[in-house]
DNA sequence: ATAATAGTGTCTGTTAGACACTATGCT
DNA sequence: AGCATAGTGTCTAACAGACACTATTAT
C-alpha cells in the first residue's frame, strides 16, 4: 500500500443518479428523462447530477429528487406529510469506462413515491416521463438482432435493475410498500402495490388477514372510501412497525 | 438543474474501505489496522485506500483485500478455491466533514472470510489485528464519561456497524454463512457461525434438520471429521442454492 | 464410565395457502 | 338484480420450536 498522500489522489467526478419508482395503472414505473446532449443524446436516462462541493450524498439525492419531481425526501423520523417519498442509498457504480468523457463515480439512490399527477416536463429539465420498468428492462436481456437495444443511457439499465430488485425484495420484510401509497390507503390498494411490484396475483383474503394481523403495521384512520368500487373499505395509514416478521412471502414465479 | 458541464465538476477523492469479518473463538471479529499518520494517529481504522485512476471499485476493494490479508476475492461463479473470501459492496460514505483534510467519498465493501492464521502485520502496512466487533462497537453507543470513546477513526464505527448489520441479516436468507467456514465444514461448525454472528444459542437438533433439509444448500463431501470432538461428523461443502427459503429465523434478542 | 458432539424422531402450536361465505356499496 | 370489492371463517399441510432418545468418538 502506498503511503497516504492526500496531494496525489486521482481526481474523480461524483454524481448521484436516482431510481424513482411508482405504481401507475397496475404497473411498476420508473422516472426517466431524455438526454439533450452527447453522449447518448436523445436517449432516456435516469435523473441525476453532480454532487456539490459541500453537499452530503443523501442531500444531493434529495435535491435532485425535488428538482425532478417536486417530491420531498421523507425523513423516516418525521410523520408522513403531503408529498414525501422514501429515499435510500442504493449502490455505487464506478466502472472507469461507464462515462466516455471522464472518470465518474455515481452513487445511485432509490426513491419510492405514490402515484403522481405527471412529471415536471418543463423548466430546464428535458422531457421526463414515467415508463413501465418492463419496457425499460425486457426480460432476459435484449434480442441479438439489434432491433431493440437497451433504451437507457450509460449503465442505467443495470442501475435500474438493481433498484427494482431492491424494491422487490425489501417490501417482503418491511412496511416499505406503503411508500407507494397515498397517506391513507385501503388494504386492497396496498395489495395492488404488491401485485404490481412483484408481477403476481395475491389472494385478497389471505393478504387481508396477513397485513391486518401484524401488530403495528397498519393503523386504521377511522375513515372509509369507495374509490376502488364495491363495498366501502377501511382507510389505514402506515404504522410504527417498520419490519415485517414473519415476512410477506413472494409467490414462486 | 445546471447544464452538464464536465469541465467544472467539483473534484473528489474516492477511496475504498473494507469491513473484513471472520469468526474466531466463538466471536465475530473485524480486521483493523493502526493508523500511522494524522489525523487519528495511533487509532484503529478499517483497512482501505485510494481507488486508482483506471480501476473499478470492486477491483480496488479486491486489491486492498489481498494487500491486507492475502485473501483472494471469491468470484461467485468460480468454484471454491483455497483462501477465497466473499466480497460485496456495502455502502458509500461521503459526508463533507468525514475527513478533515479534503473531500473524500469512500465506497465501503464487506468481506467475509474463514478463520485465518493471523493478519499480515509486517510489510508497509501498519500493525493489524482481528478485534471482536463487540469491543469496537459497544452496545448502545459509548458512555458519556469520555472514558471509552469509539476506538475507530473517521466514521469507521458507523461503517463497521453497517457491515455487521448487513452480515447479520444476510445470513438469514442466504448461504452466506458458509463464507465464514473452511471449504469443508460440519453442520456444527456452521451452527457456531450463526451463533457467533447473531450472538445467540441455537438448538443443534432443529438447526441440523433445517440446513440438511433444504435442498441444494449443503452437499456432503463423503468425509468425516472429529476436529470438534465427540462423534465423527459429516463434512459438507456449500451447495448451489444461494438463497435460503424459508429463511433461517433469528431468535428474539 | 463419563463427557462431548452428531444425528433422528416425536409432539405441539402457529401459519400460509386454498376457498366458502357474508357484507355493502354502485349501476 | 347483478357485479364489484371488502371482510371473516374454516380446513389442511408445512414448519418452527421444544425436547426425548440413540450413536460414536475421546479421555
């Protein structure tokens, strides 16, 4: 190991990239923005940007999240406010060749948000949209005929895949699925989140018994709603129990 | 969002820090090295170093692991060779104040190794040792009397705590605990790994039934050993099943 | 013999999964 | 009425946890 010499470190650029997931129309969707410059001009990419000189990594991710979506990163300690979103660090990507212009290390973050009206397409950001992750990440890679290449720039397909996998596994044993729901939601709405994220169909009755039988997981608000049709359903908010034990079992695929 | 201008990015130093864990004498231990320079001169720290200009993050972590321990990072695809260790990315730490000299972003990695003879104390590295994580991370923080401060430099106590928590939770649902074992091991040895990592006592009979009843988890080598005393025990090696479903349940603490 | 560990068998309480059935709204 | 969704009850197979018991070595 060479002696520690702060004056001779190789310089890196450090960025944050965001995997922002939501559930729209029964599908897991990710926020993507169209690139206006080379490389990958015109291609879709994950939102992100440089970390500022005196900014923590999480603060940079929260700032980008506000700039791109208007969402506030939700402090886990604070009670649920209007448009708060779950934000956590995902992983760091630093292949020397991942950006052709220079050495960039990107600290990817994962954000989970309830269904939003529409991405902020205007302003200085390029056009943005919610895209089903199924369209961005075709199963088993891409056909070798070159017709459908990965639509995402840089290594963002890998980052997105890692983020989706993190979300899929984390809702098994935590109350994180409620981050996809509005502040008050029904058991059926929460079940449809699981179904969309996992791509499965769950038994409504067993699901109901499981989530309502876990102490501290769901707290009834007292209200009801018929926004899903059918019999009025109780409204709940996320409880204090942040870990789900025993976990929700993901059915075999 | 400012326009993308590669020529004006703030410069960062990027390092890798290693949380190297092993099980020694029924205790979960971490590798620490004594710092020879300021800041934190004389204090213990996690091993680590700068990422080189054309080096991937995982490669830098593997290089540091070899330099500090002689362990080879185990490619998950390759069959188990002599002294391979599990290596995975843990998390990235980039608080602007975490290093008083300059802006350093550290990509921490987690390595799990079988019990080794001794750390390589000689060479250009400072003195190194295996320390029980219990000594490095006293429960519930440190007494406010200032007598026992965190013995680790920088934010390494936080990094170590995150690594230990990752290891503790990951052995629940994966075959990762075998990374703490030699290539061939007994069921009892594997159980003692769980007991050391979790700090609990497990029922030997239920544990045996659980791990031998999970298809693909353990593969008998045919040999036996009496190195633990008592009746000769079958030797196993890690099987192809990398995920444990249903998971091993960590008893309440 | 005694002690140590390895390994198998049995019982019980809990739970996941399957599914019948009732409740309550809307069109 | 018919249909949608909400919510409860029941049955069964699987499994975790507790623990009795046997097997095989070393001292």
